C-alpha cells in the first residue's frame, strides 16, 4: 500500500511512538495531538478479530492504529471531515502496514450518506465542546477537535446509525457531559457501562468511558474508576502506564 506523504499547511509533521513503540504515528507538531484520550478509547474499544469497527472523527488515525495493534484482524474504517487529516490517517495506516478504509466525510451528514453496512462497533472521541461561549476560542489547529459545530447530538445520531442491532458504541468524553451522553444514546441504545477516569484519586473524574449496546435493555453498570496519576512523583499510575504501553486494556 503506497500513500503520498501528507504535506502540512503552516506546520511540521512529527513521528511519535505509541504502545511502547508498536505503533508509529505521524501527526502535526502543533495543533491537536493524540494523547491519553486516544489511548483510553483504543484500550476500551474491545473489538475482536474479524469485527468491523468504525471511528467517527478519526483524525490522523491514532485510535485506529492502536486498536489494530491490540487486536490484529480487526477490520477498520475511519471517518474524518478534514481531508488533509484523512490523508495523514491513510499515510499512518501504510506506515504501520494496516489495511484501513479512511473516508473523508462529515459526521454531521449522517451515517447513511456513507453508503456502508452497519458495523459491529462504533467508537469516537467527539469534540468536547459545542458551545463557543463555553471556552476561550481554541487555536485554529485545535478547533475541529475541540468544537462540535453541529453539537453532540449529531455525533450520537451517527454512532447509533453506524452499528447493527446488538452492536456496541464506545465513547470517551468529558465527565460533565455524562448525562447528555446517556440521554442522547438512550434513544436507541441501552445496557450502559460507565467507567470514570480521574486525574488523581482524590479529585473528581474529568473523563468518562461509556459503552452502549444498540437495543440493549440491561441496567446501567458503573465500573471501577481509572486513576491516571498519583502524588508519589511518577508521571502515571501503574495501571495507566500499562494502558499506554498496550500491556492492559479497559474491558467493559
């Protein structure tokens, strides 16, 4: 698979190593850069070999590349409205020897516009804000990653349409949007599992990982939290470090 290198507009591209070096990722040196949220989503995706997985808003492909590194044989599709980032995702797939379909399309247009069959799993790290007044205007390179121009509802509609009945949706998002996520996904999905993610054990959760099953009816499960840092001077807790290195997952 040969892909022409992505040429950045107004910035440089750097290559980073993820999962202890198992994944090579080329991404912009400035602007939005994949980090902990991408690692958490990949660790929680839970896909099995042969399953079809679609990511809404795949960016440079950081999550997709980590998903397949964790579970070879997963069949990947990424959707990204920024055509330059979609091209970079294709380049990263080639760099890692991964077969992945990257579609340059807008989530707001809906899943049906893609003309694809429903997937086994749909995953996403939606933009964290949909109210421009809620935060200081982000840098231009981060706007698309931070700001959902069409609102969180457009993303949940896409995810609900993207999976078959019984299919699973996994999202990482701000903890203070948990009620909105449950309400929006609850229109067509249930059997929720929620894992809080705390920066420190003595601080409130800042992120949540949410799994929903389309047409699921089981009661909501609140799972044990993940704590990212401790106060002993280490950068991450042992559990968080194991996830970043690909040595542990976050099963639902």
